[in-house]
């Protein structure tokens, strides 16, 4: 199976964004509504929630709604408020040794659903991120102040009151310049699912924050994170992947390249169709640099030398 990733500079959503949204509107609606989910809140309630929790994003949200016009469902989708729950994989680790600070992550998800769009935007700060439809979403990213944010699922995919994590990452990258500020922001935002967010800044400060409905946020200094929060079955694949990362960080002979190599090999690297490792990202905030990695290929982007383009990766035959 093949997947094409593209890189684009787009300061704010405009005509090109509108064309992409219209082309993917039905898919975005399926993401938002899910299967058999309850009726979503009204567009007015969605905007009110955004105004209450993330007021700095209301102006760009209103701009996006104006672009799509009189489309009530689209306005709800664009809010990212109370979307359907979705499972996902992912592993991530913070490296503080030579070559760091750095954050390495695998993003595991069905390939057809991933937007595959690397973006350099300039809403309030310059943000370099792996974007995800429908509007503003970030799977992981870094801002020009040197703050990195990346997420994993935190357990079962249950739905609650709150926002999609991909908009919450956008929010902290737009409004925060340090891990301390980002932690404070995340702890006051309601998340619709259980999620873990790992944060790193150019000074090497770091945190992993456990979020979700019906629980209080927990701020930890964990440097590794997979798909569970405080507890996981020792036999689970999530616990196994985290043990591999913990061992890599504890190895006195370990290096940043050897850590990255772990991400590109089992059990961290997945070839399952339902949870394919779509890409590995290596963020180095002190350099303003991110390397997107696939077996045999590296695509480097920086704030100083961002280059538009495309790369198609052949994943071969995926496992059922």
C-alpha cells in the first residue's frame, strides 16, 4: 500500500484550504459523527464551548466558518467539539542526551484516514506540524518558540464532553511558549477521549500529561508514553512498547540514532492495516527541526528552510 505525504506553507486557511475541505467534507463528517453516536451539539453550542475554553481560536474558527458558508454540520465539525471516539496506536519518547533535547514519536493509524499534510502555518505563532483534517488539527508539532507537543491514545476509546486532542495540540502550539505554559493550558481544557500528551521545549523541560473525561489531569515527568495511562496489563502490547522505550533510555550505551532505530523496528513499528505506523517524527526544538522518517527515507523540515514538496512511501502488503 502507498501513501503520499505533502508539505505546504499556508499562513492561514483560505481558498486552497476551502477546496480541500469541500473535497474531504464527507470524510470529516464521518470522523466527527462516528457510527451510531448521539446527536452532536448544535453549531451555536460548539462555538460557545470554543469561546469558553479556547477563545484565542474563535477568530480563525469564524474565518473558516465564513469560508464554508451556511453549512451547520460543517460548523460543528470545524469546532472539534465532542467528536466520536476513535482508537489509535502511537509511541513516543523524550531524549535528553547527546543530540537532544529531542522527542521521537510513531503515529499508528489506518493509512487512508491520515491527511498526510505537513504544514507551516502562521496564525499567531509559526507552527510546523503534521496536520489533520478538518481544520487546525495537529497530530504532533512544534512552534517557533521551541515547544513540541505530541499525543497518544490513553486507553479505551470512550467519548465524553470536550474537544478532539488534535485541536488541543493546535491550541497549545498557538498560545504557549514553554512546557510550563502548555501544561497549565492542557489541565484546564476538557478532552473528549483519554489521551496522553508529551511536551518538550528547547530548554529540555518536559512533561507527559494524562487527560480524559471523568478524570482529573495528571502531570508526570515520564519520558516514554504509549497507549495507557497510570496502569496497563503487563501483557498488553502498550506495556510492551513502553518497556522497550524505557530500556532504550536506560541503556548507558544508547544514542539518539539507536533510539530512533527502535522506533523503526518491531514491536514499536507496526505493519498492521488497522494500526499502521504511518511515519516516525524526530523533533529537535533547539534547532527548530523535525525529521519525518520512514524505513529508508528521511524528510527534514525546519522553520528556516521549510520546503514544499511530496513523498510517497510504499508500505508493501500490510498485515490484517
